[in-house]
C-alpha cells in the first residue's frame, strides 16, 4: 500500500467515525488514488485532480464539480501531512446540479404503464401484482420511490388508511393519509401477496418474486424497460438507461396535479402549499414552490391568479 493510499484509509476511517457513511466518496477517492499511483505522484496537484474529475465526458458538469469537491476534502487532510499537496481552488468547477425538468405523466401514460405492469411475467405472478401496486401507490400518494420500497407491513395501516413514513429524507418521519380507493387497493395487494407468497420471508410490504424487499436498482431497471416498451424512453446503443421519465416523476405529477386543481378552483395556493409540503415531506415549503416554476401550465395559472381578470371569474 502506497503512503497516499494509507492516508486515504485513515481519512475515510476518521470521516466514518464522525458519523458519515462516506461510501460513494471513499469509492471515488480510491479511483483518484489509482490515478496518482499510475502517474507516480507522491502528492496531490490541482492538475491531476482536474484531470481525474473531468475524465468522463458523458456526465454533467455538476458531476465533475462533485468529484473535484471530494478531492478538495481529501487534499485538505493531506496538506497537513505534506505541504507539497495542493488544494484545488473552491468553485473551480461548479458542483451545483441543475434539477431536471419534471415529466408530468398524462392519464394515458399512467394507464399504459399500469397495463404493461399487469402483464409482467414471473413464476409466481408476484412481479405483476407488485409493480402495478407500486406504480399505483406512487401515482396516488406522491411518495418518494425509496419511501414506498422501504414500507414495512407494520407501516401500512389498512384499517385507518394511514402510511407511516419513517426516517425518510434528512431523517424526517411523517404520517400520510390515503384515499379509500388507495387503501382498498393496498388491502387487495396484501391479500394477493400472502396468497402468492405464503411464506413470510421479509417484513417489507412490497415484495419481489422471491418474497424479499424490492431493491431500488432493480426497480429502476424494470421501470426503464417498461417505459421503453410503451414508448416513453428510447433504446440506447450502449445499453445504458439513457434519459426519460423516472419513477420520481410520479411524485412531481402528484404535486403539480394538486396545485393545478387548487388554482383552477380559485383557492389561495400560498395558504395551501404548506399542507402539501408537509404531506410530501418537504423540509422547506420553498421546495414545493419549485413545481410552480418548473411546470409552464402552473406558471400561467399562477400569473392568472395574481391577475384575477385573466381568469374572468374573479374581479
């Protein structure tokens, strides 16, 4: 093990001892040290850091910035050991990632996805049952995909119709009431799940073909394949997922749908937004305001609401 790799191991150990999981940065920095060792470098330089951060040309500039910021953190540690190390200047590459414009699903697209999910083949039939339920749940509640996957059986109250979302983004928990139709659909799924997979192998509410909790990566891959079949995504030559509507966009569709309904009903959206923010688990109502900026129809409706003559109904 080289001296710099040994220092990286110590750096990672310290970060984790301070409470950080530090999985992805540790993996990335190991690749950076690979470059240093190939170059025979004994210390970090800004040139080598930039070369490594920008090595992949098929990613966003924000990814370059994030990779460089990981090196900066490690370089600050290293410079205390050897002053020849260089800390790349801040903001040399922007690490700020622009949010993707949301895809707002049409009712037809949702019907097509649900119909295709219902036709998914598997040995027990569990796959079709689970994926139709997962998509329906995301559409009806605006949950984050990870929140739906992490639901345990005890988190789904099929009597009162309330979901318990535990320690989601930023460690926040909340209760999510659901409509009666959604409660009935989840109850039906639970009955089918227990019939098709009678042996209880996991506490997960939504399970895969083998009776275990769904894996986020597998769910994303399945959704990409489904999206391609119905024409929502194009097939890529290199086999990668490519770009197109995502599972997360069901959440965006749910939020914008509520906002459109409120604007059309003439409600004071500024008073209603905090309720939606709480329901969605946003830590800041400003995150919910983003939907108004991101969806052209909402911008127009917001403008019309401010200029009440525009809608003709308000004077």
